[in-house]
């Protein structure tokens, strides 16, 4: 039985994962999108199910507005002494922790601050006898330097910092842009697995030492080589059993985001070589197809469509800012209210907090979503969008007591979106349409009419492109009810 990489063709960037009993749990970055820090589970490391998120809102007032690329960066997941811990860096606020005793139930605690600081990122703890240490990276945009790794000593409950960080590795000369470290211990070695060389073209490094503070030896354990997988790095070293290990990592696939790959691991002279091994002295290269590492079939999957037939919002939906008002109701579909945020959000969709967005998850696909219109006031608007650093959307808007269909486009840091097409629209319902033509283009339309322009699909800020539905307005009185959101793969 074979699997193909990526095992998740979707933007679950900076994955970290652990095994607990016979189940594997993974978390990933969510940046400014909420609910934040997704939790997924798997029985075989190939098929994954999204089960919940660690927090419902970002615990800082500035995230009531859209802050592209800020928020929850590369977290780590660990289990110690009966407790699951999520260690989550906020590059402008510090290192925050949430814990739970039942990861299936997801009874995560409110976030607490372990380290208040700017530019301390990518934290991962290790417990060693009666002590606990935290390895971190550094964000040059906030702290003024990068390409180094540091270690703090903290209390075992991750409540208190005991020491300031000590630099344990400087990668400027041999491993530039080293970051995203993960701590492990095996036999008598402490290991730090860390990516270097940048997201799009980098490689996976392993450091090892018999002292927590080093000095650390270094070895590149995986790189692209002759494979098609660019930048294979940053992820989780996972023990399947005492003698078998795996490595989950990401690959930057532009509009699809940072998708998740799975590689076997072979220990050679106490180094974890990841992927396909030729010369054992050289790094492994990524498998594009590989035998299952755990010979177990699973029906786990992450949905892409939504019939809006539940009394809870599907886990596929995130918003790019905290929900700060009455944005939606779930009854006979999802009713989105035409909420006004501020004038900047009204003019530019990428600054609109009340977008309901989902991740790209198929190579090529169509989207059909039926919407019943209840637009009451001038400025009321509802639509279907693709959102990246460049974006476009099809919408219905109330202008001078008349309803119009529009197609608009915009880009980050542009104050007002541009109207490409406009004509009166007199019906009380509309089926919005998008056709995503892999790998990086899409078209928009409505009621089986397709607009002629092909738009370029781009990623967002540190994330893949997303698409979804929205409603907004000037006086928050109108609304629109979406009856379904159907995504079909184009074979």
C-alpha cells in the first residue's frame, strides 16, 4: 500500500506532531486567522481529520482588525506528565501556552504568558529529569537578528521563565536562516531538528549534543536533491515505535500554501536521515510516493464542502480577525449579516474582518454557493471571494436603492478595490461560482455565467490563498442566507 506526497494538500504550515498511544496529533500555524491553531489527528500519518482548534480568538485587542501575517506562528505540541501542552509564539507579544488533559475533547485552557517579548519565535520544550528547557528561534523583523537558536530554562509546568536565553547555535556561516527548532532526546544525545536556508529553497538540519547548551554538531539530514519537492523542512520527528520513526514537514506550494509531507526516517550513526537514502553519508531526499509507514487503512479526511445543516459552524471556516459582533446565524443555511467594521474594511475586502474563508485543498475544483438575498440598505453587499495578496470577488451590492452584480479586484496595501464589471441585478437569489484552475489561476461567475478574465491565484502573508463568502454593509441591517457551499474536484 502506497501513499503520495503531500499527504495534506492544504496550508497547515509549520506542522508539529506527537504520538499518544496509537493516535497521532498535529498542530499548525494559524497566524491572524481564528479560530486559531488547528488540531488534527491520524491513525496512520497519511489520512488526517481536523478535530478542533486551541483558541477561539486571539487574546489581544489589535486582532479585532485584520493583521495580515501576525498572530500565532509556528507552535509546538508536547505531552508531559499527563498533560498536553501547546506552546504558541506571537512574534509581537511573546510565548503563550495552553494545556489540556483530554486532547480528544479539546478542553484547552485559556492562553497564559510564559515569556513576554518581541521576536522570540518557534518555541519547543524538553523535560529532562526535574528540569525543563525551551529552544527558540528569532525573528529579525522584530528583534534585529536571526539565524541563531537560543535555550531558556523554564519551570516544568511552563508557567515561569527561570533564565534568559543562551545562544546555543549560530547558523550564519553554515545554516543561514536557521529557525523552527524542535527538541528531542534519544539515547545520550539532545537533538534539535531545525530548518535552514529559507522557506522556498531550504533544507532540514539536525543538531546534536550531549549537553543541553551545546556545543552542537550539525548535519543536513534532508534536502531537495533531484526531487520535485522544494524547501523540504520544518516539521516533526515522530516515534512510531521504539525502532521506527517518521518526519512530517512542509513544502511551500505558492497559492496552496505550506502543504504537509511524510517521510520515513532511518537512524545512521545516531543521525535521523529523512526521506530516500542513497549514500548514507549524504542527506535524504523527499519521497514523492512511498510505502505506508503504518499499514493501516483510515477513512479520516478534511471536508471541503458545507451544506450548512449543522447548528455549529464547520471547522473548515476561519475569519481573518476576531469575531466582534453578531456576524452570522445557523438555521436553514448560514445567514451572514451585513456588518460594518470601519471605512478601510468597507473599501478593501482584504481588510474586512468578517470574511468566512477556507483553505485550498484540491488541485483543481469548482465552487457553487447558492445565496438568498435580503439586502435592505444602500451599501449592503454579499459575495464569494478568493483572498490572497492579489484577490478578486463576485458580489451583489445595493446602490441607490437598486441591486447590482459586480466583479472587483484588489491587492494588499491598496486602499480601495477596483470594479471590473457591473450591471443591475433584479433577482432575489444568486448562485455564485468560482473555478480554480490549478495551479495558480481562477475564474469567477454567477448563475452559470462566467466572467472572461482569468485571475492569478497568489498566497497571502505567510499563508496560502483562501476562498469563501462574506456579507458587509454600512448600517448592518441587511443579510444574506447561503444554502450550500459545494466544492467539486475537476478531474
